[in-house]
């Protein structure tokens, strides 16, 4: 019988105080500072991306405001041989895994060159269709299992993804075949305008692991330390042949679903305001100040550095020349079929 953990588990409370024993990495000031910088950089990127979209210089954008600790915590626990399969809100995890800021801007600007990663080349591009990354992850995990790579597939999706058949089918086969995969659900409480309570009668999304016979655990998704610690345990279990795990990271979407959405039409502003008190950056910064003497000067330097990095990347993105129309097929095929190449040539789109 699979074991199930209920919670959500957390290490830091909302004020940054330690509630339980710190894992090893979280006792190191530099390690914590790196996690904090990753979340700050992600938020700075979000802010700039929204500004670019609002001025017509970027496509529809999905912000990760308030959810930075999930993707950063997940990615920081992974190894080079693992494969990340993100949804459209895991910018922090992609940046941690080596995707550049410019590449992220290019992707959200509709340029496929943004998916030609500088980082881990086996990682998947952001998955826009809801939940399709989960069966893909099961396939990746099956290949890893057959090849004996020691890698683990890590798909991340939102709570809305757990209402799709793709999610259940992937969990079922991962459980039946003991595949090395860790399913992560970033439960931000809203699937666009549909609240979690309208999607399921389950007490917790992690309960759904029971049907697949795999362990499920809940973690405070605003606590980057807790997210990484739980991920490390699940990844080690997968590497050692123990099979799949489902992790529900409980967080909250502080912004709109995307820049094409207006969440004020379906959410109470008082509810959103209350969740700002639990957001992940303030929590970790408070811990750094209390336990590691994080100074105002360090904070200002970090914020300025991240802002400069984002601005430099945005300028590089905006200065990037457009691709010809035939790029739509060049990026789709390894070798462009003769008939398509000929038709594009005849139309003058070379």
C-alpha cells in the first residue's frame, strides 16, 4: 500500500521563522541566497514581460507572480540527467535549468528560436495545451527506465490539469510500470476562472495519487525550502527504482491567468490581498534577514542586478530580427519535405 503524506508540509512560516529541522542545503547562506535571487529574477522577468505585452511588443503572457517558489524549488532539486517538462508558468525553473532570459522573451514573442535552449537540451519547451506534458513525461520516464540513464522526468502543471484525462492516464501507467517520474501540481487555486472547489470533491489533489497506487504529498508551495526538500525525497525514490510520486504544491496565483484575462471579474480582491501575506519572496527574505544577517545593501544590489539582467535581455530580444515566413516549417521538420520547400520557394518566402 502506498503511503500518503498530508499537510501541507512546510519549513518556514509566513514570517520566515523555522518550524521544523532545516534540510542541509537550507543551512548554507549562499545556497539560500541563490534560491532567493532566482525567485527575484523570475519576478523581475514577469514584470518586464507584462509591460512588453501591454505595449504590443510581446504575445499573450502567463505570469508566475506568487508561484516562484514552486518552479525554483523543483528545478533546484533536479540533476543534469533529469528532464523538465514545464507548463506555461514555470519561468523560474527554466531559468534555473539554463534557459536564458532572452530565450524566454523570444518564446513569448512567438519566436521558436526561444525554444533552442542554451541550457539542458533534453528539457521540453513550455507546454501550452493543458496537461499534455504528463503523458509525455511518462514516455520520457519509460525511455529513461529502458536506457538506465538514472534520470527522472519532472512534469509540472496547474490544478486545472488534474481535471484532464491526460493526467490520470499518465499517473496510472507510471504507477503500473514504476516509472521514474515525479508529477508536480502547482495548485494556485484557480483554473482560469474556475476555483478548485468546482473541479473536484477531493480534499487534496495529492489524494488522487491513491488511484494510481503511488505516494502523494502536499507541500507549502510558497516555501521554496520545503518544495526542494520534498522534491529531493521524491527524486531519490524514483532513482532508486521506487517509481512515481505525486506532489501537490499549495500556492496562489496573485495575478491574472494570463494577460488576456481579468481576474477581478471572478475573484474577490480581499481574497487576493490576503494571499500576498504568504508570498514566497517576502518569506525567504525575512528568513535571510533573521538568520543570516541579510542587509539592505545586499537586497538593493540583488534587485538592481536582476533588473539590469532583465533589461539587457529585453533589449536583445527587441533587437532580434524577424525570421522569414518559412521558419514556421523550418522549426517543425528536421529535414523540410521537398514539396513544402518547393512551394515556399515558388511563393517567394525564401
